[in-house]
C-alpha cells in the first residue's frame, strides 16, 4: 500500500524521521528505523543545545516541553568566544608578502616606521599600514608642448622622460602625487631651457644639448621637492615649427645644408692646395739657401785663391805675371773655334784643328772621326810638324826670358 493512500497504517512520508517529531504516534511512532534525510529544524536545535551547554544551560531539551533544569548561565562565555575569534581573524590578516621588485613602507598610526624588504612579514592590522612601492619598474612620461624661444618664435617640442623610484619613503610621504609633480616640473624645466635657446638650435643641432640641460634641471627640481624619483633618460622625440611656417623653414634648412656642403668642399680644396703650395715654397726657400751657400763658398774660394796667388806674386812677380797671362789667354781663346797662326814663323801646312777639337769633345763617334782624320795625314808631315813645334817652343822660351820687360807692358 502506498504511503499516501487513505486508511493506510503508514502515514509518514519516506523523508520524515519516522516518529521523531511526535511524542506518540502509532506502532512505528517512536521507532528510529526509518532513516531519511536529516531534518534542518532538528539540526538547528542540536546546535542551540550545544551552545547552551557551553553557556551553562541544559544540554538537551525534553520532548514533552518540560522546564529547563537548574544551572547558572555564563554571561561572559559568548563575548569571550567572539573576542577570541576576532583576535584570530585580526592576527591572520596581518601577514603579507613583499615581492622582489617592491619595497614596503610601514606607517604606524600614520607615522613612518620602517621600510621592509622582499619576503613574508607581519604587522598588526589597523595599527600599521603597509604601502607597496615598485622600485625596479622604469616608468615613462611623455609631453608635447608649444612654447616661445629666445628669438620669439613658437616651436613644438615632444619630450619623454624615463624614471624610477629611488627612495620609497619620500615617494610615499613627501609629495601627495609624485607623477603630477614630475609632469609639472618637466613642463617648467622644458620651458625654461627652450626660452633661453634660439629656434634654429632647437630644430637642428641643439637637440642633444637641450635634452641634457632639461635632464639636469629637472633632476634638481625633483630633489628639491623630495619626490624620491630618479631620472634615467630624457629624450627629445621631435621638434617642429608651427605648421604655417613649415615650408619656409624647410627651405631655410635646405639652404643651410647647401651652405655647409659648399664650406666643406672649399675646405677640402684648401686642404689639398695649401700643402702643395707650402711644399713648393719650402722647396724655393731651400733652393735659395743652396744657391746662397754655393755663391758664398765660391766667393770664399776665389778670395782664398787670390790670397794664395798674392803670396806667390810677392815672392816671384815676373813668373806669376807670365802665368796669369797664359792662364787668361787659355781661358779666353779656349772657348772659340778660330785658329790663330803666327805669320812671322816659318810657313806650315794648315790642319783642320777646329774639326779635331770638336771631334775630341764629342763622344765615341767623334773619337772615330778623329782617328780617321789622323790616318789620312802623312806620317812624315806629322813628324816634321812635331819638330817645328819643339823648335818654336824653345825659341819662344828664350825670347820670353830676354823680353820679359816688354811683356810686362801687356
């Protein structure tokens, strides 16, 4: 028979606890053999009984609703339990972990206490406040501003700054918002440097100088504010004139580049010409010095020779006079091709002395011609000419010895 049929003996559903609810109830009312899901109301009552047992009440109520038994209730047990639980939760919430790239700034009632390093730490909650600061991450800030230059021109500058936190305490305590302070300080430093620089320098060759000047000035600002920030690099991303004058400025830049290129070409030409001219000038100077030394040496030699001749002349004037006369005539007549024949001497056959002399001065061909001419002359004639030459030389020497006074007149 089904459990829900009328008149059936089993009037309990399969999920009820049998006869657990009522004090009486049929043949199966008090039995506990009908096992089903636990009753929520009964579980709640058991929990209340346990709590009452801890607080000094009865551990279990009677099924008939009898009066509770004797015993005094402990009024401090529940608050004590709650306090213990709260302390456990409070102590557990005080543990925290500091990452390797971070530092923890500990504030006790708002006052700086210490800086904690990476690792597991504990600080009392609600008493200490720990603020984590990343000290290894490189942060970046970029600004684009239009400002006046020294020559009252407008220029647009885009600048970026990379920085790190160097002092966590100053970063947390000294300034309310360090990033905003950095942005304002960067704007101030950039305007100060650009305001003292001409536009052409900012747009061309002065960008590196501009970046270094802004970096040093900005770091001094951050140190004076006590922000705890350290600049890594300052980069001038771009510099440009206003759009209205961009084309004209491009023309100026091209003209400046052409000017510089022409200057470089002229310098290259000068570097090639000047050393050659200096070398030629040095060569002429050395040639002049060599000529001067040769002339001076020649003059000194002549003077020494004259002094030597003077000494010899003082010892034998006649002999030196005759020698000088012969040397002079030899030097003068030795340069001409004419042949002089003494008409007072005995007649002699004319020889081609000019050709013989020219042949002697020539090379191998002249020597061959001279040998050929010598072979054409009769040997007897040559022998007679040698004898006449020796006789004439003896007569001339005797005449020179007797007529030395007449030749003095020459």
